């Protein structure tokens, strides 16, 4: 059966929208039924789209696993319990797995060979199918010691695969077909930070026929860019302050319209994802942020830590109202919003739950370790991976902190895990006698 891949992505987004509606308005089944009817029409002829993870934070960009996901809560690498497969990953990177159909995509970099590459794996076996060199030479000489030359997550609409790298003093985007044959390559913007040479990390977001990319730094090309998916030509540009920030843009349906959201430069801003026109700008956030904006039915939330540490909540209806703020810093990792509450894991290794409408702290619990990967919601559970390779699984409930499991996975995790079906896909690293080796693992029950 032929399936329109763009419809598959839209369908997956719609299914997750239903789930969010179910969670937020569980008592009003009229709304849910109305949404379901529209989605059933959209899903005619669709196959397996809800089981895809096409870009950073998933089809709906909220880091909620699709309905029905049931990955394991416990596993053991040494015995192989709960490990379906694990595959060595060449080079190093912090990009999270991108999953579409029977393929998984990662970006990676090998500084010793002066290469940045795109990798394609078989989803069932973990076999590395293809590895293409996107850039030979041009890697930045200096980056932050916790960053890599391959930190942005790959995006795909099922027809084209898009990867973004910082290379040769610029942000460059490249599109491939499903066999990793290059379709186009474009220079998005010059990117030559002066004050802080930390590298780059923002992931692209797909919206209709656009690839939207943030390239923010202390220079004249600092901006938010939209490229045409078909040919890589610039569709629009929004100038951003000459201020180094690292957050990925995200598109959310809020106040009756799609809003392109981006924090940083002491503000949270909303734009029209079709034209780039600014909807509103609220004085919140801090100069530099890394996390992606999250949202509920009326507000947006973000955290940051340079030079001012904090977490902020802003009304998303254009009133630009700051609802609440606190001093908790979640710098590299994003927050998680669910059913009227905001969950977070701070840089200090403390898990939090706040009431979304007023910021009231419901609970906090020290997990330990540093965190760069973002917490992932799977049904009523949160999976949070620490930098030193521990994965905590706990309840997404405001009542109290309930730890369900704690597992070790190698010695280092910076990439955010992905949950689809009965599997958890994780990029991790092991420190051995021969140095650092990355792996991609599928965790779940053997069949």
C-alpha cells in the first residue's frame, strides 16, 4: 500500500495532539471525539506513522513518546537482559536517534579524520547500513569540551533526510534521499563566534515545506532561518541579536495558531513559522539558553543558566505576561510539560515537579550526577539519563516522587533517549582501555 510520508508525519503529530488533549481535558470527551474524527480521516491509507520519531523531541516536538509505547524499565548490559541489540557508532556526537520506518539516523564526527558524517542503521537489527561523509575538512578548531562536532539531531519527512553541521565558519544544511544520496547542500549563515567558541548545537525543525534553523551568535548573521525543503533556498530570515545562544526552535499550536518558539537573548519569542513574522516577545529567559521551549494549553516554559540562572513561565496568547519564575537552572536539557505540571532535572542533578499555572513546587528529589539529555515522557513514566550513564525511571505524578528503576548504560549519555513501541533507543559511550567508544542500543524484550 502506498503511503504519503508527509501525511504520516502529520498523522503522528495529530495522534500525539489527541493524547495531550486527553490528558488535559479528560473530562470533556466531546473535544477528544471531535479530534479523533479528523485524525481518522487523515489516517486513511497510513501505516506505522505513529511509530516514528522524525526530528528532535519527536513528531509533536514535545518529547512525549507516542501512544502505546512500552519500553522496559530495567535492563542489564552485562548479562544482555533487556538488550535487543547494540551497535558500535563510529566517531562522536550528541545527536539523538531519529527513527522513520525501518531506519535510524545519527550524525557523527571524527575529528582525527576531519570528517562529519551521516549514519543510517537498520531498526530491527541495528546494523550500520550506510555512512556518508557530509563534510571533509572544515571542523571548528575550538568547541566546548562537553560539546561535539555533531550535536544537532537529524530530521526527516520520510522523503528527505536533513542534517545540519557547523563547518568552515558557517552553519550548513544538507538534504539526502532515503538511500543517502545528496539532493542539495546550502550555507545557512556565517557562524564565527568571537567571545565564546563553544561550537553549535541547535537542531532543525520541519514545518510544512520549510526546514527551520537557528544560527545565533555574536555576529552579523545571527538569525532564525527557513529553507525550502525541496531545494535548500532561503524562504525567510529573522535577524536575531548578536548574542550566543544554543536552543533549537520548536513549533507548537497555541492560542489557536501554530507558533514558532525560541528563547534566548533575555526573551522568549514567538514567530509565524510560515513567514517569520514576530507574534510576540516576552521579557523572560536569560542571554544564553540550550533547552527547547515546552508548553501546555496556555503557557510556555523554558530554563537557562548563562549568565542568569532560572526557569520561566510565560503566557502564550500574546499578552507577554510573565506568570512565574524561579532560580532553578536546567541549562542544556529541556523541561517536560504534562497534564498541568512541569517536570525538570536541574544541572545539579535534582528532579523537580512544579504546578504549571503558578510554579508551586510539588516535590523535588536528588538523583545525582550531571544531566545534558532531556527527560522523556512515556505514558505515566519519565526516563531521565545522566551524563555518567545512569537512567532513572520515575512516575510523572505531582503527588510525590516515585522511583521505579535505576539502570546503568555505559559510562556516558548526552543524547536524549527515544521510546517507540516496546523499545528504548539510546546513544551512549563506554570508556575503555582503547579510549571512548559510542554505541547505539535498542532496549526491549527479545522476540
